[in-house]
């Protein structure tokens, strides 16, 4: 890195500090947490995509595709269930949430069931999101330290301070518009790495001659994934549907964006755009990983710098050793962008959950008191995420996988409770709580005692068990607590539904024929 790279990074930081200042006038909770419900579908969809294209996706997924043993384009199967999950959300769940006027998605559960369900799920979200975000920051910092020679503490502090300042000042508007800019930077980074990778390989023809053909296979229809086959078509489709429906439809960090839409139509357009955007973005960084992995395997000097047990260093080493100054600065900014996008989303959603579900619940706070509490909690959670990043240490490599597994322990049962709240009047608060705990307990048991079941299946199994138990307990122990919510009509006869079904078929076909394109 030279002065040009540092100038680019400083300019980037200054721009985001100005962004927070630009949106500093936040008068109430709808402004601070929902951006005054003023967003169109494009910034919301770009913000969601930026959060999904995290630092781990930008660094680890290409390494999985290009270098990791057992890896390859099979990573694409993670995307198969996304369009179907978006259909379910736009038809069944999110319209009711949007019309209810809530800020925290967990408030819906208190209205429908009781306070215990709301508080329990909100606390689980807050603890898991803060820890996961801290690990994300640490992952970026340790890679930048080991490869770019940027001290880890400097990366953590820089990411933390800049993101906290602009998130604290600008609220959801700073988060969404900041994410939109970061998404553009990230995609430019993918294109730049792809282009320079091809250049050093000698062009597309040379890449085709050298690529490992075993890494081109993207779909495996031969297994249901119950015997350790972690990337079979069916577990990725069925388990993925429950995972994505729960993550996008019941996780505060994601639902809060949908609640910020300017209208019900905009909210549905955001879900449609997300269902269409994810696969092309994933395909782009997978092909980038395939190109750079082929380059690494074809050059002894390159591959010798990448420890066999840490392929994640492939992209940072490529940036450091193969890109010109100025471009290096842009790519460092792209990595910082990925981390800042995750942190800014976490800060705002954690603050919203804390204030709405814990501190302000049941209290008559005026707007001044509410905004003061909102910014205090945002500052607190930003600090917590940064502090966690300093203490996760060497466990981060395994914790990232563990976090995904922990999410799959609870995602299915949580989704089942939200679905029950909307679709089944007989299910009450007692049944919902027992069903939730039973589904989670069963998934924990499978994790500890039945390791041969791929963890993607936990999302489906936990959801089905939680729903059945909730219904049975509610029938055996009737309870009139909570209220019957006004539910939006369910209508699958929508143009967006047909578009997403067609897109699902298209992405599966693309993945199946992908090896033959080479």
C-alpha cells in the first residue's frame, strides 16, 4: 500500500462520516428506526444485498469455490431456496407485520400471545446478533493483519468508530443509503478481482484450459443429505427454505428494512428484488473465486503463500501481490465496506429490539426521552460488538460455522411460532412457548447426538415439531391471552409469485448446466 491507497481509504471514511451528519435530524422512532417509512424498493434491496454480501462472503466463499478441499461451484446450492422463501414472505408473513405498524417484529408476538414470547425471542436475537457481528469484525481484522500488515486493533477500532458514528447520527437512513453505496463498492471489487485474475491467467481460454473441472459441478441430486452429504439438492432446498424464510421474515435486522418501506407494494417489490438479486451476485463472486483459485493453483509462488488450513487468505494475498496501487485501496475499502455494512445493520436493529422490547415496553416515553434512549442503546451495542471482536481470538475460524449451526437450531422453531401466530387461531401463548422450546431442544439433541443429520435439515425438522407441539398443547390447555390480530389476505395469484417461481427454475437449470458451459 502507498499514499494513493491510504488517500482512497481516508476519502471513503470521510464520506461515511458525512453521510451520518447528512441524516442527523431524527425526530422520532419512525425516523430513527424506520427512516420515516420513506424508502423505495431499490435502496432497501441494495441494503439487504450488502448485508448478505458480508466480509465472509467476499473472502471465504471465493476461497471455498477456488481452493478448499471438497469445495467448488456447489456453493450455488445455498441460493436455491431464496426465491421460494421470498414468495412465502410476501404472501403470508410480512404484509401482516407491515400493516400492524410495529417497529420490533417481536412486538407482534406479544400482541398475539404474551410478553414472555416477545422478550425471550428478542433477547436471543440481541445476544446472537452481537456475538456474530463481533466475530465478523474480528475475521476481517485478522485477515487484514496477517496479509495486509494492518494491525488488528487498528482495523477493529476504525471499523467500529466510523460505523458507530454514522449509524448513531443517521439512524436507518444512514444504514440503508450507506449499505447501498457499500454494495456498489463490493460489486466493483468482485469485477476488479475477476478481471485481474483473468489477466494474470492469460485470458479466458487459458482459464478454461487450467480450471479444475471437478470444481465446476454445482448440483448433487443423489443424496438427501442425511448421511453427511452437506450439499445435496434436497437439504439445501427444503432446509434452506425454512432457514431463509425465518431469517428474512422473523429476524429483526432483516424485517426492520421491510417495515421501512414506503408502502405495502414497495415492501413486496423489495422482497421480489432480493429474490432476484442474490443468485447473480453469488454467481459473480463464485466465478471470481474459481478464476483466482485456478491462478493460485497454477503458480507455485502464489499457492505457497496460502496455508492449506486457511484458504481464506487467498483473496487478500491476491489483492496485496497482484493488484496495482490505487486498486488495492479500492479493494481494501470493499473489505471494510462488507464489515461496516454488517455492523451498521446490527447496531440499528439491536438498538430497536432493546428499546422496543425491553426498556420502553409498556412505558409512556415522550419523543425526546425515546430518542435519547435509542442513541444510548445504539452506542452501547456498537461498543459491545467492537469489544467482542477483541476477545473472540483464535476461536473465530470455528465460531463462524458454529454461529450458522446455532442459527439453524432456532430459525425453524421461531418461524413456526410466527406462522402459527398468523395462520392458526387455536394456538395460544402457552402452546407457542412450549412448541418453541421443544423444537429448539430437539435440534440441540440432533446436534449433540445425531451428527449424521446435516444441520440444514434442522431448520425444517425444528419448525415442524415446534408447530405440532404448539398446536397440541394449545388444544389440551386452552388459553385466552393475547388478541386475534388482523391478518392480511393470503393471495398466491400475484405476478411476483410467478416471476420468482420461474426464476427458481432458471437458477437450478443454470447450476445444472454450468459444468457443460466450460
